[in-house]
C-alpha cells in the first residue's frame, strides 16, 4: 500500500501563484491562501498560493460561552409556582377564593378573633411581594465556560481574464485538494490493522500508528488578508455554484465560492494579537499559533 508521504497533491506540487490576474488592485485587498503546519508555519517553501478576492461577505465570528450557574439557586427554584404567584400578585385571588369557600365558623377562625387577624396579615404580605424578585447580583453572575474555534466565512471571487483553466479551474481544484482528505484508505478496521501490523516485517511505533490510522486528514491553511494572518485554519464547508458562467468547453470563467474556514483551536488574546500587523505579509510564518503560543497577554 502506498504510504502518505509518497503522495503528491496540488498544494505541494506546483510552487506557483494560483488564481486570476488582479492587476491594478491594492495588494491588501487580495487574499493569499497557502498550506501550513499545525504551528501556522508555511508547510512548503515553494508551495502553491491561491490569490483571490473576498466579495460580498467576509465575516469573522467568535462565540463565547458565558453561563449563570447560580441562576436556579434562588427561592424560585424551590417552589417556582408559589414564587411566581407571589411576585405577580396572583396569590391574593387564591387566598380570597379559599376564604370564600369556608363556613362562617371556619372563616372566623381563619380571620382571627380580632380585627387585623391572620387573613389581613396574609393579604398584606402577599401584596407586599408583588413586583419583587429573587434575582440578585450573586445568583445572576456569569462565568466563562469556554469558546468554540473562530469561524471565518467568505465568498471567494474567481474570474478569468485570459485563461479559464489557469485562473479559475486550477484555483477550484486547489481549494478542493485542500478541503478533501488527502487520502482515505479503501478499507480498514482495528482488527485488520492489528492483523496487518502483526504480519508486517517492520514492527515499529510508526508502523502501528499507520496501521491503526491509515488515512490522512485535509490540509491546514493560512489566510493573509489586509495584512492580517489567520492560521492554522481548516475548511469546514465549500459551495460550488455549478450554474456559474462558463465557456464553450464548460470551463468556469467566473464563480463565487462560499467557504467557511475555522481556526484549528480556540483563540486567546495573544492569538488575536499575533494575527495583527506587523505579523502580516512580512511575517515568516502564520502568525496565529507558532509565534504567540505561550506568551502572556500585554
């Protein structure tokens, strides 16, 4: 079986800039996408770089999980219905209804022997509870419980000015090379992996890993855009509108490809600082993982 390091994909093979000619456009408006390792360093010194435009929407979204773990520790959590009726004043009609169902003797005992008895005090307390709540600053305090990786949603614009094959088709193929797994084994289970390894002449830790995990994941990428470097990223989704304009040979001449990228890990403050200039086009590596990991925030 062919081993993964022996395989060559487009991202590692051509060593050239891929995409349309963008003469006359400010270089900061042209996005450069290339392959990196898990530290964000460029994986191939002469690897392919996709140069494209982001049109319509280019949105970076960060979601932070804050929760209030004490919100159910108030009085409402013990007797929620009674607490709600007290706070809304709905308990008073119930008290009056119960009092009306009693006989005169029972009502006298219920009210008490003197004016201002138990019933009046109950009604006053119930009325005093109207409009009050058990929520406090303590039981409403939020705590940070984590965050998901940051998502970058873009519309990639490709347009052929001279050659649809080189400017559009090659760029589409490069994107798909990066998004798809580099290799999926035809078959394999833990049992077959153990049998293959047991029958192998080269019983090493590396061969055991290759037998148990025979396939290879998609590429990790970096995006340099407006002198910011976002890396390492993975491609979560790609949409190819097949009804886009094409030439007589079926080659696309213009296409807008919606792509959702996601950071490999969640970010902290140092990660965000590492993505900003001057860690942009002049940086020797990705800028979001390798050069800032472990540094304290300023």
